[in-house]
C-alpha cells in the first residue's frame, strides 16, 4: 500500500511538471542567450526577467526576456484557429501601420513574432504561450534588421529549452 501511494505521488508530480514551460528561472539560460547572440552582450538575470544589452554592437540592441502568465483565452483562440495570425496582424496594424506579424513554431507552444517601428528605432517581439505560461522576447535596436534578427535568434535558440517538450 505504501509503495502504491509513493508511485501515485510520483506520477502526480510528473503530471504537474508537464504543464507549462520547462524552464521557470531565466538565470539558468543567461549564458546560452549571450552565446546565441554575441559574447559582447552584458546580461542582468533574475528568475522572471533576463535583460541583455550591447552598447558596442550594431544598433545598440537591448533585449528583455520575460516569463509571465496570460490566462485571458488568447492561447486557446489561437490554437483553435478562432483567432488567426491575419486577424492579429490587423489588430497590430491598427496600432502601428508598419507592424508585421507572423506565426512562430516552438511546439508545443503557440506563438507569433511582430516587427514594428518605434520612432527612429525599431522593435521585434516574440510571444509564446503554453498552458497559460507566457514567454516574451522583446528586442529593441537602432534598426529593424538588428531588432528582428535578435528576437528571431533567441526564439530559435533558447525558446525551445524554455518551452520544453
């Protein structure tokens, strides 16, 4: 009986870990993030926020990687197709006409990436959702090419580890 209870507790613990993101502490991916971009980046890491800056790099980029929650139903609507990427891009363009949005794939999460102008600078933001967990990668730089490249590089390199299988 005692071993049955232990087995059930282990299974319950494993099921709880299977939901949401695999990584919940961004301090554990600081070196990986810097290596994916450029070793000149300086990092400030906290469990829910990793900030990367590189004043010496082209476009003086700044990137914020944030962990949070989004339980407003967006994830379900995107997964089901009720909210399409085209509809989300239209919403984005209503705020900023130059906004571009496309889906990104980091299964089993759903997500998208936007690019947009911010005055004389540029931004690119990747959003990934899994079981209500939210990963935001916000890249700002002097030019669109740098902002987009940094967001896409991190979405491809560190996001799969954060999201998990």
